[in-house]
C-alpha cells in the first residue's frame, strides 16, 4: 500500500507518468503490435495436447469401409435433389428409415429483413430431416450430432452420402453410449438455427418452425461435414463460430490426432502446416494463418454450420474436404474412418469437453496461443488509454470542479455530445432496415443496396451532425469542456474495448489497433484538416474496409479497389443479416457503441 | 428547493415506470448482482404463495425475508411496483432532509468556532460556504435516485430498496433528534437484516453529542442515556420479533432468516466476498471462517467509534459502507445507499488521493460483471474464477474508496486544528501519512 498512501512516492510516480506520457504511449503501442506479431513465432507458442482423459488414453479402431456405398448414395441423393428441385425429403426419410434410424422432419420458414444477394434468397422455406440412432448401452441422456448441409446445385452431395453410409455402419455397432443424431439441414445456417431452436425450445430470432417430434439427450458435441468431391486431397477444420466463439481446443486436437493417425493432410484456414519455423517464409506462413483466424473471428459470423451450436454450450466444428492439385488423394472411406474415430472418442466422453482451452489462436493445427499469451497485446493498448486519461494532470480536478459547479453547465456541455452521438448510433442501428421501402421508392436501387447505402449515408451524416448541434445548444465550448469530454470518451472506449476483447479478443484487438492511436492523441488544437482526415481513415468503417482487403490478400485472392468496395458493401449487408437472422452482435456493437464513441472524439476535434 | 426535488422525483419515477414496462425488467430480475437469495422478488412471490396455501412460508428453503415483509406484500402484492418506487422516493427525501439538517448543524458549529477564533488563520480556505452547501442535499437525493444501481435494484423489485428506506428514515429521525423514533427504526432495520445493529454506536454518539453529555464511563448521565436508548432499541426489537411470532404462529423465521444470514448456506454468486470462498473451502474449516468473516463486519465498529466519536454522521456513512461491502449477501442496492452520501463529503475532494482510480475501477467492474457472467454461464468458455476476480476487484475498489474518504476526513479535521500548511520541526514542508 506504500504506493497508494505515501504522498511523496505518489508524486514521483505521477511526475514520471506525466513527463514521459507520450513516449510511454508510443512504446506501449509498438510493443503491443510486436507482441501480437510475435505470437505466431513458433518458440513462443505451445504445442497442442489432448487434455481430456476420456479421449486421450483410450484406443479406438476404425473399420469403416463402405466408401463405395457412400458415393453411390451421394449419386442417388443428387438425382433426387435435382428431381425435387431442393431437399428430397421423402427419399431422405426413406433412406434413413431403411438404415434403422428413428426419422423426423422439421419444416421452417423465415422472411429475411431484406433480400440476401450473396445467396439469392428472401422468403426461405425448407425442411430439415434428421434420424436418431438410439444408444444401446446407456440411458440415452446424451447425444452427438453429425450434420451435412443440403446445398443447392451440385455441392455437398458426397457429405450426405457419407452421412447415410456412416449411419448404416454405426447402426450395426454396439458400443454407442450416446444417441447419435444424423441431420441433413436445408438452407445452411437458417435451417440449422431452426433445428437448434426447436431442439432447445427457444425462439430468439423470430423464426417460424414446426416443433421437433423426436428428441435425444443433451447434445455433447457436433460435427458438421462439407464434402463436394469423390476424392479429396486435404481436410480443412473450421472453428470460428458466432460472435467469435470457439469450441474447446480438445475438439481441434482430436481432429488433428486422427489426421495424423490416418495420414490425412489437414489444414486450418486452408493453410498447410510448415515445418521450417526458423525461416522467414515459415514465420510469415504462421503469421498469415493466425491473421486469417483473427480476421474471421473478429467479424463475428459463423463460418460453418457448427457456429450456431456453440451458443448452446455444445462444442462443434466443421470439417470441409478440399480437392486441390496434389497427387496424393484420399477416398471417402478414409474420411469415413476419420469421422468414425472422432465420434467413437466423443462417445467415450464422461462429461462435456471442458479440460482444454476455450480462448486460443491457432498459428497452425499443432500449435496454439492461449489467452495468457495474447491478452498482454491487448492490455498494452488499453494501458495507453488509461495513461492518456491521467495525462492532462489536472483531469481529476477538472472532473471535480465540474461536478461541484452548482448550476451544472459543465455537465451539460459533456452530456449533449454524448447523447447526440448515441442517438446517431441508434439511427444507424435502426434506420437502414426500417427505411428500405422508402429508399427503394425514391431511388433506383434494390432493397439490399438501399439498406447498405442508407447505413453508409447515416454514417457519413453523423460526421456533420454532432459538433454543429453542440455549438448551437451550448454556445462556445470551454477549454475545460473538451477535457471532460475527452476523459469521458477515453474511459468509455477503454471499458468498451476491454469488454469486447474479453468476449471476442480478435474484434477487440482489431478495433483497438485502429482506434487507440488517434483517440489517444486527439485535441482541438491539432491542425483540423489533417487530423480530420486521419480520424476518418481510422474510423470503424474504414477498419472494416481494411479488413476486407487484408483478408482477400491473405486468402491469395487480391481484389481491385472497386471490387473491394463491392465486397465492403456486401460485408455490411451480411453483418446486418447475421444480426437479424442469428443474433450476431457485431453490427449492434459497432453501431450502438463503437461508432458513437468514435463520434465523441470527432466532436473533440471540432470543439470550439 | 422543493421544486427541483419534485422534478427529480418525477424524473426518477418516470425512468422506473418505463423500465418496469420494458422487456429489460425480466432480464434485470435475474441478475445476481441485483438480487440476492435474501431479497429476490421471485422468492417473495414464492413465500406469498406458500402463505396463501396455509403453509409456513419458511417450510421450503426458498424464502428468507422477514415475516413483517411478507405480510406487507400480502396486502400490497398487486401494487408492488408502486411500493418499490415509493420506497425509493422516501429514501431520497429522507436523505435529502437528513443532509439538510446535518449541513445546518455543521454550518452552525463552524460559525461558533469561527466566532471563538478556534481555527488557525491559514485554514479559512477549508471552511465551507453556504453557497457550496446549498445544493448538496439535492445532489444526495440525485445520487440516490438516478444511480443506475438504485434503478436496477428497484426495477428488479429487490426488497433491498425497502431496507434502504428504513435505514434512511432512521438516519433522518436520528439527525432530527428523536431518540424514540430512531430507536424504533433502528430496531426495524436490525430486524430486517441484522447488520444495521452496528449503527447503534453512531446513533448513540450523536444523541450524546446533541445533549452535551460527555462520553465518560464514570458519569451517571452517560449511563442513564445509554441505557435509555438501549432500552428503546431492545424493547422495540422484542416487540417486533414478538409481533412476527404472533403473525406467523411459529419461530420458523429465526433460523430461516437470521440463521441464513449468518451461516451463508446459499453460495449463489454475488458481488460479495463470501460465495467463492465458502464454495472452495473444506467443510471442517467452514464454521471457523464463517465466524471470522461475520466478526469482520462487526469488528470495525469499535475502532471507528473511538476514532470518529466527534463525528457520528460520518461514522454512520462508514458503517453503512462497511456493512454493504462485507455483508454475506450484498447487492448493488446496498452499494447505492452509501454512495448517495458521497456528495455530502464533496468538500473533502482536495484530500482524496485515489478517487479517480477508484471510480475507474468501479466503472470497469460494473461493466465487466455481466460480460464475465455471460462468458461463464452462457458461453461456457470462462469459469467462476474470472467472475470472482472481478468481484474481488470491485470490493477492492470499494474498500479503497471508503478508506480514502476516511483518510480525507481525518486529514481535514487535523488541518482545522493544526493549520493547513504544516511544517516539520526543521521548517520544511511536512506531509501527512495515515499509519
């Protein structure tokens, strides 16, 4: 307590912090970036290991061999799908029943808030088909799920074929201690959402669905399978779920262990692991893989059908077969064996997966960065905000003198910009979807364009609005006024980013990297035009734009500026759709909190 | 001054009424930070249902409110929202009037001291002006009514709001000098949650000071008044407890309410320090540590009463703060009560050292509670340690806040007797250190 109660030492510390404030902040920022980039360097990461005892020590033998049957089922499914022009419900029901499952269907319908141009859908109507294999050896209180989406066109037929072949094979085994649910869902995530809501008797997104007739125990784990060709060269594991939630690391370890055992090439983010970590290329490769994970996690959408399970406390991952240009190819039977092994190990679980990490980043499948290693990178950025809060030495007294002023105009000068910024945020959140009809009437655009362009327009209009009204309402701004506003805004930003980083580290970090430098140094005395430009270039919307370009660069599909802009618009519409359909929180977070917070700093710049 | 207070009340009631009607009310009702097993509305409803069925409300292990409270809601259950809003308003008005009275007393004392030239010459800047003191009562009421903690507590219909009202009325009666009412209300507050028992000391000290009776163990007048006040207090406590017995027809409520408070069997997470500690503890140490934790709440009364015997009102503030930090089932409603007093000590701000740090910590913690709860309970990715870490930090912030005010108060008093610019013996500038 010496530091807190001894006035002399306190004074020394405060002096030091005040004098060296700017250099310390710079050092912190650079240290944060270096730390973050260093996370991908192999010696700084930990090797993954299986923590769960029930899955680690037991041996299973994989005997699945009906790869040919899976392929013929896939062809049959394809034929029926083309004939039915969608999900061949009757055929699937029959096929599952023939394999001895208890089969049920669930129909659902959903009207999207506005047409989804990426997937070309607006009024969605579909049916999920699922069959339950009852566990012969246990009281059926727990279940595992294997899903395969029924996608339009030619894709994913093999996944459904393999699912059915696995069902037939599993039916003949006697060691199942958990019910296994085989689910074929239509309209990818929408169907999945409907099924999960039906299974858990919830309705959080306003979906219309028929109740489930059959139910198994509480779901312990789920695997989603995407397979579009008869042979594959590698398997890709997808972990990022809704709102950046990740499944327990043991699920990834399990997948990796079986890939090793069966000699299957496995990738994450579509990137193979390299062994030359000590070369520049090796490091860059790992850094790219990790950056891809960060960007995917930051955008908060579900990157596979597994993503929605995570919300219900169910560990889930998607496995996607990739047919590339390698010589070494694997047939469906090998993938079947891999799935069999994974499901058998999951079947051995005595409790939910909880031993291993939930907060991690993966620079490769065999290496991981845990929360204790990556949080300091964010912590260093947060420290800058706190240092700047204490910097203009008198901040504390400013704060008090304002609260002591009897008539309280000081509070009012701060309150007005805060309220106006937040009202702009609410407008940005509500208006795009609600005003689309009006926009379509008056402008020659489609609904989707109307929504996105309204959002962009409100965002831009927000820049003009607050500082004008503030001047109108309270006359000339005082020197003290902006200091108090800055104090409030810095604290607000620190708490906001801290909470975000806890829930979704990547999002918090990406926002902090762009928002912290400009917000920390903002004063009204800077050259207006230049700093206004810097602020706009580091605003949340531009952060999204940069992320789009970096992402395209990382997946080795670079885009031109105009393509990038179109992608940016589609990302916004997808963000709004994800919020409306599945309850993703990134859009409301940005619109209701981050953007208003940024506007407060914008307000400080034009304080007069 | 009545107009701003009325306006404030209207604003506060409007906010609460809107929140009661919104979908947020359901959400707030479930928050562990806002309701504890003692004062959750759900449990009161459960108790009422049992009572209506003719079963003792304490027969299950759900209901832990006092019998008087359940009989109050037996008649008022349809108007529960109004009752809670009135309780909040009542608390605010009582605090407003108390602080007004207190400020008048302080100012009168200061005037006498000035006239008798007791203050050192360089201390004039420390003296309080009527202009600065004029808005303090209103600010106190505002701090209570518009504090998000109070609003949450009221919207969750946590009975903590009613306990706060009783304590606020007790403070008002004490400051107005009515020993009888003060004793009765203190007994009522004790009956509600035991811990206000420690407020007996400051109330007694206040009355002694008011009647110019020196605190001297050899003087009969001291003993006479102490016994008189203690008699009022104990007498009303006995009457209230007896009344509960006759209402209920059994002594069930004693173990179910007071046993529940003391032995802490319910380890639902809350913002306090008990739950995690006792969830982790081996069973055979439990009794010992329960004793330690409970004695901790009461123990500070003695040293604080000795140190602050000249300043009973500040002592009341300290005691309420200590109770709300260390009690077994604290909620944010308890925190809100002592936070309402902070504007009354706004003249201490030049001596406060960590107020900024503390407000940042409390602010960050309030935001982190729901986030970590979400990660622990819904996402399943964090665990109880994360949540408890924030609880610890929150309590650390509160303790720092209270000790900071304590230090600042003592330091101002020291300056008022010894002069503002202290010199060491060798003539250099001295600094005060709290040891």
